[in-house]
C-alpha cells in the first residue's frame, strides 16, 4: 500500500503547472486533497479531473501574500479533515530583469510570494504537525536555489533563502517525526517564465525556449512523489541543467564562466 494512501495532502499553486501535476499524480494514490491557489475556477477544474470523490477534496482558494489569513485556512483544513500530513508548497513567481534595472518593489514581491508566504504557511501548519508527531513539508525550490544566474537575482535569492530556512527546520523537528524535502526543478514545461516579472513589475509575457522544451510537469511530479515517499531530503529533477548544481560544488570557476555567457535557468 502506498505511503500516501488516505493521507491529507495540501498543495499550493495547485491550479496549474507543477502543483496541478502533483495533485493528479497523488490522486492516483487515493489521498485526501486540499487544493490552493488564487483562481477558484481553475482549482475546481483540477479537482474535477482528479476523479476523487468530493468528500476527499477541499478546494481552498488563497493568496500566498495574505499571510494573516493562513491560521484561518489551517483551521478550515482541520475542520474538514482533522489532520494535515503533507504540505506541498509550489506557489511562486520569477523575474526577467537585471539587478541594475530591477525596482526594489520587484524584489519585495518575489520574496513575499516565494519566501515569506512559504514560511508563514509553514509556521501556521507546524503546531498541528508537532502535535501529531508526524508530517512532511515538500518545498519547490529550483536549480536557481543552488546557484545564481543572470536576470534572476531576486528569484535566485528567494530560492536560496528557502534552503537555509528548511534545512534549519528539518534539523529542529526531525526527532519530532517531521520530514522536509526540498526539490530543485530544472527546466519544467510550465507557465512560470510567461508570468515572470519585468524590471518594473509588469508581466514578462513570453515563454522561454528552454522552459518550453523542458520536462513535462507530469513526469516531474511522478519523480517527486517517488522521492517524497522515500523521505529524500533534497532532490534535483530536470535535464542536463541539473549538472550545474554539481559544477557549483566541485568546479565553481568553470560554472561561473559558463553562466556569464548564457541565460538563466
């Protein structure tokens, strides 16, 4: 029997891309799903496509920047399912602008969604998992969370910050039965680059070639779910771009030269 069977799984960013693919993958494991994102209509679409009975799905629209609402959202989940076993945090935005051109407000928006929103939801759920003596946080970082690339400075910073926070959380709560998995995707075929922020905070509106040719979100989700079932602490999923993480560790000078002459991840 799957380790996910009948577990309560809360997925943010569930209306599209990686989050949607994770929802569809886990639905096959007969979990109980909480689906969150801003667009309620898209969440309803994803819920219908899972094939799960309505009693096993809670559609819970939420904005990752509205952190004051998180305790109430946690209470809603607990009233519906009584517990929370997994939280898959996927909501995020990226950017396409240089440091010199980027307005400070763009960095604030990136950190609010990619870091502070994730931290706030984690802290809202944490007391429940500690009282259960079990629970897992699965956090979508990026290859950009392990190295820095051009025109992604704020995105890279927000993803780097996740590693520091969740490595610390893992160390603090491991003996309490909690687990943390950080996943670093490479190029995954999602709308992430299309919705990227420009220097002034406008929507980029273009799909990057590397992302358009990347791994499917469905293939990514299957590999991630397998890794989480094995309680992996950190996992890298993608194509050849994943090797940049190893170059950063063992041949940082070579990686630096490569990144100076290409676009970011």
